[in-house]
């Protein structure tokens, strides 16, 4: 082996470690962030859809509010999301809400904090807002429910 070849002994290992640190570690972090946001987006979408369905199939407007909360908590919990951090709102196109043919829209908003980013003054320094909405119609052949 020539003298120039002996100077390169072990450099492939060093180059691989540098490559891994510069490219693979940030890429892995990016994948973790994308998966977290996608999980929250899926959970919010499912929560809005199930909340709207629970609302329009309830027996009364008073029980519908509790059914929305239960459906949203179940859907968010299935994705491992904090059910207390999500903000849930709903609106009706008619009064009372369960009037046949009326529509109900349920919106779910959740904030995804990026992993391993420290908080500043008690608030997350980096976060992504994820929101979803679903519109469901009340069955036109159902009786008017209060």
C-alpha cells in the first residue's frame, strides 16, 4: 500500500458518523414532527366527524352536548392525544338544533407542541395548530327534538 493510502485508514468511519449527525439526525427529527402533526390531524378530523354524528343522533339538544364531549374525547384518546387540550365548538343552522333538515357543524382545534423544544415563559416555543370541521345534517324524517 502506498503512503497516500495509509493516510486514509479509518476515514470512512469518521465520514459516516459526520454524515449521520448532519443528515440523518435532523431527518429523523423531522419525521417525528410530521408523524405527531399527522396523528393530531387524524384525531381532530375523526373527533369532529364523530362529534357531529353523536349530536344529530341524540334524543335531545341537552343530551347532545354531553354526547359531543364524549365522542370527541374517545376519538382523541384513540390517537393518544390530550382530550383536555382540544378546543371543541359547534353551531347549528336552526333553532332548535335538532330540527329536521338542519345542519350541525362541529369544529375541533388542537395544538401540537414540537418534541424536545423547550417552553418559553410557560408556553410552548414551537407548536402547530391543527383544526378540523365536520358538517352533519339532521335526518329530515325525524321528529323535531328540543
